[in-house]
């Protein structure tokens, strides 16, 4: 009912201004994956808690656009008398707008829409109304403040290069007099700084300008900076956030050209630069590729983070099977909490790298499921439990980001579950053991993870792998393993390997490890699996495995034993050993 | 020496006209895969007999560009004091021209260069001299005449649709007033006619114009048309070839717009149309996709052609092993000839669909090898024999084009050869048995054929599969199975499946079948293997095969037995049965 009142207020606003629609994306001016609380306008107005959403609010009816992962969730969370839910796969937003706007007046907040998007919009509609203020911000009661979290600096030892060295790698790709950095993860990586402005990701939400000289001007309130003397921030000028507009206006006059990426720069800023007479050079993100190729310190950090993380996951998996065997009552939320406790035993663990997906039985088939009091299932009976989780790690000697999924048999899973889990596993192993020539991209390899599912007429409706940051975002570009990813895989990139299978209303399967791209020899590259957590042997039909697949499983679990044998108690050790014995007995 | 005299004459021409270079492609005005004898200018001047070549002739030195497949061959065939050989993979022709032309004058014959190419050239050079006549044609002594072969018509029953029906499928894609058809295979397919203007492919080399009304004007000398009354050529006007220029000039004035494909239209024609005031609409080949999706009669034709072809290959393979066992001396040329004899036993066989690659031992590593008196090897000792061949078939009830490669053990092949053959076979089978969702392209599947080679650090430097025509070209677009092919695979397409492995100086392995894309169910497609010829069990390490791979081999050979059991003598039947028994014994 709270939402309904807000919606009425918005409708009144539209009526009072004689606007037909307000178009609202689920983003802020930084276009990061996660939003700070005070930017979750769609959640405030509609109750929807997923990440991908666009809403066209109307005076009468509103239209809600999301993708296949969130359709079920939207149907649960939205007031269906107010919102028509559309799947962007069937009806892309832009196409819907082309077909439905006509001469109607549509209002936008150009501070939270990219240049690319608004240019597309302007191509087919003459009735775009650019709002000065976002009307939801005016309606919003008890809106949270900006977090303004403390900004801290990563030691050069931990991130491998100081900011000045990193800038030298980027400068050759700046063709203008300066680059405006609008994407938070680029700023954090380039300046070796972090903050806690949003959940799960150590981002500082701020803008910066990188000049051709290598100098940087960072727009952040000085009061937020901790330990600035030890920041190693050579040639970085700090300017208060409020002064950004004025500074950019001045720069537009001083400099001939400014470089931006129109995909991740908001239209308001672009327009502001243009008005002030600056020539804008649009070039695709020049920091992203460099950031994705981890240096040796970042690789060391990834390996160490995965040791800590894998230990927590292994303890959790032991705890789960033991507790269930002992007849304890465990539900999704309890399990999620327990896994967090195990992670917190590591002194380097900061917080989860995303909200865990702790899902039993039918909930496992909801790919981006998050358990709540309403949906929480007891883990009991005969089915599968799927747990997808990760952590952000920061210690004295390393930092890193993890992401791991395990699917566990509960009771006696059906032979269909076992067969499908084995097919997912065969795909996972094929990708994990792949050697591939230089100049191979993710799209070239994607089928390896799908082949054994396809042979049974099955598939999964998501990519096979995404890039992962170094103590940054758990989803990072430009590399990926999917049908569409044309980015060449290069040594130092870290990607997930996460094929799955989902049977709606019944169960979900996913096996996810992170992998590092390594050089195998002069001609070939290969993956090194970073994640360390046992795979449930009870879900494997060993008759379906080839010798190299079994060998991979044995080696993988022996590696886990080797890392953890001195770090776990006798009870867990015996359990882990029994898993290894099982794998060995099937060769 | 003959070539040297010709080269001198060409150099004199360049000097007399004050030209620095003549740029010559290995093509004619129709841009087909094979050239008629009187268009083989590069062969006449340089002695090179391969297909891919570009030559920049200079007053002093000349530059010869080809790809990796032909570098060795060019080194053998060219006078290396006259020609510098360049691999286009290392030094693309266009890049070389950009770096080396400068202000030099470079002459071209715009009748044998595409619009695309000449436009690129004009982008960076102001000194292009357009020749009225090709100087080689003037030098050329005893130049063969155009073949002017008889044009014949394919019965509707054999090709499935009459020309008028085919035109209805193409018309919606013509956005201009008319389409100029410059690619021979499109003309032959659209009008259901064929001729013998070039080797291996039943092409009529001619132009035609398809009007928006569906009417066609075909430019060919009437004297070449056989049985024109029964041609079913509704609404086709025949105009003599010599009148083409005049007719096009008139049309340029009559019609507002003319559609061409700049990739396969020569620049001379494009320029001629422009001069005469016609607006040209450039659109990628609109006939190609339709042609690649075989109708039921074409599919029936492919199946029947493969039965005839497979029978010949099976008899040949039996003959080869038997003759060698009996101690007969057999060499590459003799084997090639014998295979032709077996094919000729079929009344529907017309001629080979390309020059056979009959190669023993080290010759097998030359991917596009053609045996000659000079290179002919005796098939003896311990190694591998590779035979890649195909046929054009035309009977009363069907027509079709085939392409098949088998690699055969001679003596006792090494365990390395056996291992690598098995890896190639595993890739071949993975692709052959693949089920894949709709909207999958060849690039998505390519890795399936390579994975098992990659795991051993091996690879092959060619695509995995090409499209194949229906009694047309053995290499046909737009579909392919390769890293680069983004064309969606659609039911009715026919493609080759031909992974290989080549060890320079030692041996070559390739296993090639043609496959038809079929609908498996509402969500998935699959391949149906068309080629019917046994695979040598002596080259397989059965321990390396999985159960589904063995099962595929058994089913495949049982199918061969089933088709041929009534068509072969007892001796061959027993041999074939012994192969089946061997496959069965290893499950």
C-alpha cells in the first residue's frame, strides 16, 4: 500500500505537468551493477527488488520491462493492476517506445540515462521532456542519504602497480586532451582506492578526469579520505564534489577535446559539455581491457582469496550434510547465514560480493533467487540445494573477489537429477580443461559447456561465464564466455565457469568455479581453476564420465585436500577424504 | 622459360606506358571459385596453378600474394628471381599497397576487380590507371577460346521448384527496380539452367537482370541453348551476350534504381551504370541464403548422389587395400584415376566436383595438394594415404554434388598417427552428433571439431566445414562451420564436416563427410550425415573413444552395410562386414 501512495503522487505529478509518461531506468549516474539505497527509485515506487528493470510510468497504466530471470519475481512483487510486465526478450523497450510513443510526451531524467540511450530516443521522438529534477526524489519520503563512506587506499603491494604506473598504460589510448572517468570501477582501479558507497562492491561513486599529462582530478569530499598521506596518490588533485559542474564548465573552455564513453556517461553531462563548447570524442571504455588483465599481485590475491573462500565453503558443505544427517532443521536463510559465519572466520573477509542465492528445490530454478521470510524453504526431503555466493577479501598481503556455486544432493535425488547434474559437470570440466590457441574468444568456447546438455535437448538461459574483478565488481567486462563475447581471452583474465540446468517448479543445478587464463605454451592458452570446494559425488553418474573427466575430478579434489588438510579438523578431513576415495574408486 | 618470355612482354608494356605496376587478381568478371582456361592469366604468366593469388607486376620485380595453403606450391612453381612471395596472413595485399604504392602508377583491369576492392584502392591512391584492355590478353599467344558450352535445363522434378517459383522468393528482397545478377551460381540456381563453362562446376558464365516484375533478361548466345522449348523458362527474355552493354546503358536511363552486390560485381560495370545516370543500390547477395536452404527435391538429390558416390568410394577403398595386399604397385595418380573409374560406373555421375587430392605420406600434409608426374608418390611403406574427392551427379530423378575425404593406413602407421587420427575422428563425431538450439551459427560449433586436437596442443589451419551446392559449386555460401561464420544454421543447409591434422613433411589426416541440417524438435536442430564410406578402423585407438562415439561409428557403418549390401559383391561385403565386426567388438 505504501507503493500505491507513491504511485498516486507520481501520477499527480505527470498530470500537473501534462506529461504522458515518465521513463525510469534502474540506474544512477554511475551505471554500476548495484545501486546505493537512495538511488533505488524503482524499488521505492514498485516494490521490485531485482536489478534489471525499466519502467514507463503513465497517468493511468504503467509498463514494466525486465528480462527472463526476473519475470516471475516481478509478478510476485508488483501490483499487477497498475503494471503490465513485459519481457525485453519479446518486446525490447526501444521497440515498444517506437511503437507506442507517437506524439505523446515522455519525460526523462537525463542524469541517469546514457548518452547512447538518449540519442536513440531522440532519433524517433520529438516529444522528449528533459526534467530538471527527478520527480521521485521529490516524492520520496525518508529517502536515505548518500552513504559518503570512508575512502581508503590499497597498498601497491596488494594491487601490484601504483596509480601512476597504471595511468601510463592508459594514456596512449586517450586521443583527447582529457578523459572523463564516469564508471566507478575504472576510477577505483586506476587510483587504487576503494570505499563502501554500495553493497557488495568496494566502490567509490565519484567522477574523475585523467589528463593527457597523466595528472588526475578526483571529485570527492576531502572529509571522506582516510590516511591520505599514505595514499601514494602522486599527481592527483582532490576537488570537492559540489565543484564538479563548475570545474567541468571551465575545462570545456580550456581544453579543445574531452573523451568520454557514450555508453557509460550520462546524457546530462554530455549535454553540459557540449553547451560549454567542448568537442567530445566518444571512445569505448579504454580502462576496461587493461583492468581485466590481472597483474601478478592481483593473481596472487585471487589465489589467496580463493583459499580463504574455499575453506569457508568446504566447512559449510560439511556442516550442512552433518547437520541434516543429525536431523537438524535447516532452511535457506539459516544456511545462508551459516555460510556467512564461516566466511567471517577469515580475517581478510570483508563482506559478500553479492547477495547469496541459497535455494532449495523449486527455488533453485529461479536463477536470481534471493530467499526471504516469504519464500524461505526448509532443506528437507529428496531434492537439490543450490548455493551461489562469494566474498570480497582484503588483507595485508592480498585482496580479491570470489564467486562460487555448488549444488548438493538432499535426501535421495532422482536419477533425472543425477543425469542432468552429470551433464552440467561434463560441460564444466570440458571448459575447465580446455586448451585453446591464442586469439580465441569466449564465444568460441561457450559450446563446450553446453554440448552434453544439448545432446539431451537441454540448455540454460544464461551465459557460461563472466569476468571477475580484483577486489572490485564480481561481474566485470570486457571478457565473458558466451555466444556473444568476441573479446579475445588473454593471460591474466579471470572468468567464471558456470553451466547449469533449471527445471521450473522442481530444481536448479549450477556448478561454478572461477578460472584464470594462463599461457600453456607459445601457441596455446589454458585455464587454471581458482575455486576450491568439493563437488558432490552423490550427484554424479560415473558411468557417464570419460577417463579424462574422472582424472580432472580426482586431481581437483586432491588439490583441495592438499590446501586444506592442515586447516580443517579431523572430522572434516575424514569427510573430504571419503569424497576423494569415492572419485578414485570410479576410475 | 615460356613464362619468362611472357613476363618480358608484360614488362615492356609497363615501360612503354610508363606504368610502375600492374595489379592482377586470379579472377574473371564472374568471381567464381574456378576460372575458365582463357581467364587463367596468372597461370599463363607465372606458372602458378593454385586458386588464391594476387600479383603486383613491376618493371623490375614482381610481388606474389597467396595464403598459407599455397606458399609451398608457389615456391615450387614460380621463378623466385622474378617474384617475391608474400603470405597474405602476414602481409595483406591492401596493407602492402598502402605502404608501397605512394605516388607510383598502378594499372588495373577493372573488369576483373570487384567494386568493393577498387573503392578501397581509390581511398588511398590517386594514381590508379584504369586499362581499357587487359595487357595479358594482348600478349597471350594461343589463348583458348571461351568454352561457350551447351546450356541445358534442369527438370523441375529434379530441382524442386521452377524458376518462377524461385523468383517469387527473391523478389521481396529486391529494393531497386531490378537486380543485376553477376554471380554465375545465382543465375544457374534461379533459372534452373547449367552449362560447362568451367571445370568441375556446371556453371553458365553469364549475366542476367531480374526485374521487380519477376521477369528476367538473360544475356547468352541463343546458339548455346539446347531444348529451349522444354526449359520451363517462363518470362525469361534471351538477349545475345554482345548486346549486354547497350542494353544496360538503355536500362540505366529507363530505370530509377539498379541493385547489385558490390562484393561480386566488377567495378567496370558499376562505373558504366553510374556514368549512364543510374542510381545504384548495393545490397549483400540476396539469392545466396535462399539457395543454401535446400528444398525437398534437392535434399532427395543429395541423398541419392551420396549413395552413388559412397558406393564408388567404398569400392575404391576395398580395391586399394586389396591391391596393396596383393603387392600391386599403386601411386597417387593411379589411385586418383581408379577412383574416377569407380565413380563413372554410376550412370548419373558427370564429372568430379573438384580436382581430387590423392596424397600419400608427406604430400598429405599439403592441404590443397594435386598430384603430378613430378610429385607423384608410390603408395607403399608405413604411412597414411589421404584422398579428398567429389562428384557432380545428374540423373533423371535427381542431381547433386558430393565431397568426401578418407585417410587410410598404409603398412603399419605409427602410434602417433593413430592417436592423432583418433583425435580428428573424435572431433568429427562430436560435430556429427551435435544437437543444437535454433539460432546457432557455425562459429558456435567449430570448437567441437577442434577440442580433442587442442587438448594435445594440435590444430588445423582451415575451416571445419563449408556449404555445398545442389548440383552447383562444391563450396557455397553463406553458411560454414568456422570461427568466423556468423550465419545461422537452418534446416536444409548442407555443410561439410572435415577436421584434419597435418604434420609438414610427414603426413596428413582429414575425415570429411557432408551433413544436412535437420530439425530435431521444436527447440533443437541436428545434422544428418549424408556421406557413406567406411572409416579405417586400423587408425583408431578405441581406448580413446567414449561409448557414444563408438555407438556412432557402429550405427554409421551399419547404415553403409544396409545401403550397399545388395550393390556390392561378396568379397567387398565380407570386407565391409569385417569392419563392422571390428567396431562392434570394441564397445
